[in-house]
């Protein structure tokens, strides 16, 4: 009876408090890495997309390995709460440490670049430990047929809210004087606090029954036996779709902050508002999308979301500095474009997260969370960053820095055009899921 009451409480207010508290803290920190780390490089290190590419690839590799490693550990021990608490605290500490790279002498440019990449990699490793292997797997454990729409809405809106809060508050903290150290300290402490709170909030009931399959490394490498994965055709196609979409996403998203600041000449605090307001409006679509998820309309929502995202990118593509007044935050074309892009982003992320989690094997959720990271993070960040760097270097604005003698590369609207061309390919795997999705529902309507 006592255990039953504990589970009831955990599935109510307490669960949702943890879902939103830990989830939002994590997404704000990820947003800072994805958004402000890139502008930090341009402001404090050098306007060189090669450094950003190095950061994206190395952090993606660290994130993927950490998710597989700690996901396997959590499946074998059942201890989700340890990963969450320890991971979040270390995540915050190394977020602060990242900012210290700006104090390396600019005469040691190569060392600065390598230090930034290394610091980002370590931070991502512990972030993945706490958020991907810990928090996300814990959420998967709590998902049921009754709450999957609500959890899907939470998981999809948290990145948007993280972007809104991260860009607005981040812009205010950075300010016009580029005070990035202040930003990293505040955000790092914020994540540490939630890690400490989780130590006292999560209990034994949040752990799961251990599942061991031979030695640790046997179980670790078993997930790389993709025969099991590829037999699950619908799950494979969902992962392929998310990989293709986010390759296109990473072509432009890694550079959108520097595009607004260095190409359109907005200040960091203006950039935060320009991104935040349209995304707040886009986030409202999560409510009707959640209703459609509960009606098992996954493929159709994703198809509509992809088309919507592409339309938004084509709205942003033709914008040039002569069409923008940096003294005025509002520009209807920028705001409309970001809103439409945001609607597509919310839709595809909200649906695919729930869709994939529904298809995970019951006894290997932690490891399959690693497969999700492989397709959601590693492949897109490597592919997207390499394409994005090529676009910026070959078709962006190029300048020669007379003081350092280095070439500076500024991203322009071509990042949106190329991103859209990649994202349109997402329609292929999504269309192939229609028949498989229909067949699965016919066999088991509850799924």
C-alpha cells in the first residue's frame, strides 16, 4: 500500500516538477552551448568556423559515448538518480571552466582554439551523463499511454523554452560589452543548484530493476550489434528522419547567432529578444500537437512540420543588411521566419521523441537512448557542421583582420538555403513510415 501511494505521488505533481525543473535546467545549459559558445568564439577567440566545427564534432562524439556508457551502466545498476545528480553538478562546474579559456593569450591562437574545443568536449561529456543518460532515460521509464502526449509536449517545449530563456537572459548577461564570463558563471551555478536539488528529491522509487547481460563491456558493445536495431524498421526510419532533419538544422543553427550579430549587426541582447518572441508563439503549437500525438498521428504531424520548417528557412534566406535597421528590434521578415521555423522545429522534435520512445525495447531503454543520441546528435552535428563550415567559408562574407592577419568569415543567408535543401530529404523516410505505422496500430491500437 505504501509503495502504491509513493508511485501515485511520483506520477503526479512531484514527477512533473522534476520533469520541468531538471529538463528546463538542462535545456538552458544545452542552449548556451549551442548558441552562446559559438558567439563566444567569434567575440573572444576568432571569427573562424573551423573552431566551431571542431567544437561540434568533438562534443557530439563525447555526448554519444557518454550516453552509451552511462546508459549501459544505468541499465545494469538501475540507478538513474545517481547519474542525474552527479552529472548535473559536474556539468555546471565545467560550464564555468569553459569561460576561462578567454584568458589564454591571443598570441597562442592555436592553443586557445584547442582549449575551447577540449573544454566544450568535457562539459558535453558530463552534460550527457546527467541529461541524456540520466534524465531522458528516467523520463522514458515514467512514460505511459496516458501521459505520453504531455511528456512529449514537455520534452519538445523545453528546448524552445531553453532557447527563449537562454537567449534572452544570456543576451542580458553578455550585454554590449561581451561579458561572457558572467554568463557562464550564472548558468553554471543554475545547473549545479538543480543537481543538488535532485539529490534530495529523487528517491529509490526513481531507480529501476537492474538488467545485466554478461559483462559490462559485452552489454555496452551489444547495442552496436545493429541487427536488433535494423529489425525494427519503423524505429530505424524514425531515426533516419531525425538525423537528416538535424543535419540540415545544424547547417544554420550553429551560425544563427553570429549571423544576427556580425552580419545583420544586432547586439547580443537584441539577438536574444529577436529569437525569443517568435519562439514563444511557436511553442504554443505544442498543445494541439500533443492532442494529435495521443491520436497516433505521428507521421502526418512530422510531414507537416518538415514542410513548415522549410518555408520558414526560405523566408529568412533573402534577408540582407540593407533590409534591416539594427536600431529597431522588430523586423517582420526575421520574426516571421523564425516563428515558422520554430513551429516546424517544435513539431518534429515533439513527435519523434515520443514516437521513438514508444518503440524502445523494455529492457534496454538506456542503451536505445544512446542510439537516439547517435542519430540526433552525432551524425547531425558532424554532417551539419561540416556542411555549415563549407557554406560559410565559400559563400559567406570574408574579411582580412589587419591586426592578426587572419581571415574572418561571417555567415549570411546561404546557411538557411542550404539547410532547407538538406531538410527536404527528411520527407523520404517519413513517407516510408506511413505503411509500417498503420500496420503497427492495426495490430496493437494502444501503441
